[in-house]
C-alpha cells in the first residue's frame, strides 16, 4: 500500500498537462496498492518520425518518472497495411529505425528506459487468439459505433474503406493483448478510446483508462504544403537544416493563433525545461538510473534567469533577455508584440538544435542505426525511377493517423504535432528528405 | 488434353439445373487440359442439418460424378461466432456431426466420397497469412461494396454489425486458401460471389468461377413458424416423424405457387430420380467406386412406369398412378387439380422416408456418431433450465445464412430449402427437436 500523498503525487505527475483523463480511478487504485500501472502508446512506423513526436514523448517521460511501465507499440502490421505497395522488408527496417530514434530521444532527455518496452504489432496481432477476438468483436460491434469511433482519425471520404471500421477494434484489443491499465494518445483518439471502453467489457475483458494529450498544430504553421520536405524537422536534422526550416516557418508578429513555434514551445520546450528544472531540484521520480544524466540537461533559460523561469527569450538586436515562468507569459508578450518573430524563431531554433544534438550524436556513433536508416528510408535520388501514375485508391490511415485531427483554433496547416500515431499518407511523407550525414 | 465432347459432357453435368454460372470458361479451360476442377461449398455447423440440404448435395453429386474435387468447408469459426454464447466444444461436436451426416448422405446416394474432402474453417482461418490477407482486403474494399455484397444474406436491420461487412471478404479468401477453381452456393450468394471476383484479383489472387443453385422455398410451405420443431425434417427422423411433419405441411389443392412439397420434388426428388436412372443406364461418370451401389438406388417411379419417367404419383383412393417425365408435367397436373394434395403428400412422404432410411440405418450402426449426436445436440428437456431473458443483440448470420434469401414467388415461409450456408438464427433453431432413437 502506498500513502495517500505518494499516490496523489504520482497520479498528478501521470496526468498533468493532459487534455482529458477517462478512468483515472483505475490508475489511482493501482497506485494505492503500491503497484506500477502499465501503459501503452502506439505509433505506426511509416514515414520518418519528426520532432512533433516530442509532445507525446515528453508526456511519456512523466509516466516513466512516475514508475509506469510503458509499452511502445510499433504498429508494423498497420504500417504495412497503410501502404501495401511498400515491401514488408521496408516496414521491418522502419520499425527498427523507430526504436533506435525513440530510445535515443528518451536517453537524450535523461529518462531511463528500463521500464520502457518496445512491442511490435506483428508479435501478437496475427495470432489465432487475437484474430478470433477480432472476429468476435465484429459480431458484437455495430457499424454505427465503429464508424463513430473512427470519425476523428479516419479521413472522411466518399468511399470509405472497411479498414476504417476495423482499426478501432484492433486498437481496443491491443489494450488487452499488451496487458496494460491505460492507453495514452492524442485527444483525437477520444472516440476510439470510448469505443474500447464500451466493447472490451462485452468481450469479457477489463475496461482500461485513457489518457489524452492536447493536439498541437504543426511546428511550421501557416499554409505550408505537407509535400514540402522542409515542412517538418527530422530528429536527425543537423543545425544548418534546422536553421533553414525554422527560417521558413510561418510566424507573424503578434499572431499567436497561427503560430506553430509558440505551440511547440508550449507542448514540448517548456515541459522539457520544467522536467529539467525538477530533476535539478532532485525530483527525479522513480528514475534512479537517470540521476547521472541530470547535469548536462540544461533548461531553456539563460544562467542569469531568476528562479522559476522556464523559458528565456534573448534578443539579437538590442534589448535584454526576457524570462518567463509560464507559457502564458510568453504568449502574452508575443501577442503584445514585445517579442519580435525573429527573436522567437532564434530562441526556439537554438532550443531545438540543442535537443537534437545528442540524438544526432548517438546516430553518428551507431553504425547499425546508420545502416538501418539507409534501408528504412533509401535516398529517392539514388535511383531515379520513372514516376508511375498513382492509382486513385484511397488508403485510410491506421487509427490515429489522420489529417483532420486537430480542431485548430485558426487555419493552421492541421498537421498535429502530437502525432501519437499520426503521419501523413505515404504520398506526402517527406521520406525523400535529404538527411546530410 | 480432353476431347471436346468429353469437356462438353462434363461441363454440362457440372452446370446443369443451376440458376447461374459465372466464369464458366475457367472450368471449361481446366476440363480441356484434362485436369479435375476443384470446388468448394461451405456450411456453418450450427443447428441440425435438415433435408433442405439435399438441394445442394444432389448438385454436389453431379460435381463428383464429373470428377470435380469437392471440398466441403465446415465453417466452425463462423458457427462459433454465430452464437458466442455456445461453448466452443459444442461447435466441435457439431462440426463432427455435420461430417457424419454429409458423408452418410453421399454414401446413401451411391456417390463415392474419395474426391470429397472435409475442411474445417479453423484449420486455416485463424492463421497469420489468412488474417493478414483479411486486413489487406479491408484496406482495399469499400464499406459500400462490402455492404452490397452482404445485402442478400445478411439480415437488414437498423443497427447492422461489423461482421456482416467482414464475412463476404472471408468467404472470398476461402476460395484462395482452399485452392479451388470455383465456389458453389445458392443464388442468394451472388453478390458475395461477385465481390470475390472483384477483390481477389486486387489481392493478387486468381478470380474464381461461381456456380449458383436456385433457391428453393421451405418444404413445409405456407406460414409455418420456424420455431415449430416440426417445421423441418431432420435427416435422422424416423418414418413416423416424417409422416407427422408432412401431414402438417401446407399443400392446397391446385396451388403450385405456395407449395414446398412440389418445390422439394423439383429440386431434390426428381434430380435424385434422374441420377438413379442415369446410373442404371451405366452412366456413372467418374464414379468407378459407386458402381456397386447402383442396384438398391430406386428411382421414384413404380416398376410399371414407362421408360423415361422420373416421378410417379400413386393414388390412395382409386384412380391409377400417373407417371411424369418432367417436373413441369407434375406441376401442371397439380395446378389442374388432377393430383389431390393428399396423394402428393403421400408420394413425397414415401420418397423422403426411403431417402432417409439408409442414413438412419448408418446412424444406428455407428456408436461414435450417436455419441457425437448427443454431445452436439443435447436434449434440452434433459435439464430444465430457467429460461433466461434473451438479450436483444442481433447476431447476423455468417455468409449465406440469411432468412431473406428467397425472392419467393408467393408468400411462402421464406426458409430456403437450399440452405447452402443457411440456418436460422440460434433462437429459432429447432435444436431441441426430439429425435426418437
């Protein structure tokens, strides 16, 4: 049994900054018994993961610090189905690549990975038991409910495919087969989560809790084309590439509604900054292993920032730095045009470059990862094929992969930065993006 | 290579009396190469099979005589899904029971079973490959097409279940996984068959031919309730039970539109009579083994019937017998009130009793079968349970199991006698029908 205080502290760490929690009592009950909750977060290894993933990963860092056993589902079966034209080999390489990247990110954040497990969908999603359960579910679930479940994440087209109706059920079964207490995802998954809560008990399985992250608009903001290879920042982008991309980002003076950079600061940079400050204060949670990595983890503030600051804006053309204790203060200053877009860009750019530096270093030090990277995302310029005319068959994205996920407050590009399972459809993946090595 | 004449003869035997053939050239091509076509017919082992199955089985007899390798799919997975409340064990026993009955029927018809194989759905429908193909199909097939495919056989209800959309695809995959050249079923399966023809090639598999039997209204005709245990004749019914049931059958003088007995004569008795006559003339087709069984196979005509007669109506109350060369002659006489309903009933009753006699004898001689029968269809009166209130959850029937299959020419009960995969939903199965042993 854990003390009420301990329970409360861990529960707050697990649920802070979330958009919504369903079934929080399930988690509290497990914590009260002194057990470690088990959680899963799924991602389909399709295109190169970009830094929008940080929004989910920083939240997962909280879970790990609270002692949660986190399973990352690398949904390779879904990735394969997402693009049947891609050979199965490619998916295998991409699955490996995703694991390399995600592990490197957690390490770079100083979060130990001893309670983090990677599971492949193909490990169990093609088994007899799982498939019989899928068929069972299909004899219990109505078309109406399945359609509603997928309505946020499956692109609504004129001729919807069956997969859009099946995937929500598979995602429900994953909770059972991964043996978790809660599933984590973007709030765009809400209807899939409530579908799981409705139907798993009808199959005789326990209802799980669901923790939902806020959706974040794309970092690059504005009306940038998603087919533009510069529209997303890759985890392996070197500083000069990050600079070029950030330079292109839409960032209008005083405009906080359409500002992917501010959204990124709110969802990623400030949480990481806070994480680092907490750890410096000795608050490493369950992460005994991670204590060693506290030192190099610099919050995004200057050394002269007052206690409690979580973000600093330095200025290139005169004017001293501004220190912020909360995101809101930062946003208010930008709205009041007290921060020039150029200065916002420069500070966010430098924060991103510093975040990516250890990941890139780990990549350059790891030959196996480099080899996998080449196999997973071969240079499209290496062999110039005659571009075949595309068949106009619409492949719906796997659950969570949708483009209409973000009910954006303003006409941003609609690409969710918190792409829990999100990626663009293959055609618009910046797969061919050059990664100077 | 086979001669053109041989090809034509076999092809005619394979396709005669069918309602429709799709892809006949596929079969002709195989025959022309001197190969044996492979076919499959599926049935879900749910309720006790009744004599409506004869309509399919007499057609399968033609296939076997033409050298076709016939696989009977005992769709146990579908049977299990059809009634999740029934334990899996029960389905296993029922699967065995179906195999016993079906084998006994072919033997009783003098049709050798060396080219007949029984396959269980669970042998391959839960495998990795099959399920991956199912998922693939779901990313290719539209909801619209899947819905249309099931529209004839899946009961159209307000809240349709997902299974109704999935089953047509599984039935398509069965063709590939059973390695057949054509699938046989009732014409109510037409839309499922064309769905298979559309989508198998999209998965990279060959398009198969589809042979469809005419739908036959229920033997008992009229407005008999399907919950009436006397509404169907079981293959194991002893003569006195057959008599009682036939006595109850709806049969109105001169009314040929609503007459399940005439329909049964047309779809089952006359074809069997013709089969027996052909065999007596030495025309046993490929059935070398079956030659021994020709003698006891008496056509449904009296000994004094003129050459070419296929059915005789004898009269109880005076008047000599009438012999018919075709079904149409029989129907015309009934329409013209030249046959009294009582005489039609008596002759059809006797024909049925003679058909069932060897099946019942085989059952009584086979202890294993008797044991399986008790396990598969336990006497509901043996342990009187308090009847639980039924949940109002609609379970759609597996493909081919529908109640609205027959576009009946008149308001008959709508139960297809040619229930290729047809059975009533569990609630109305005459499972509890007493079978005096």
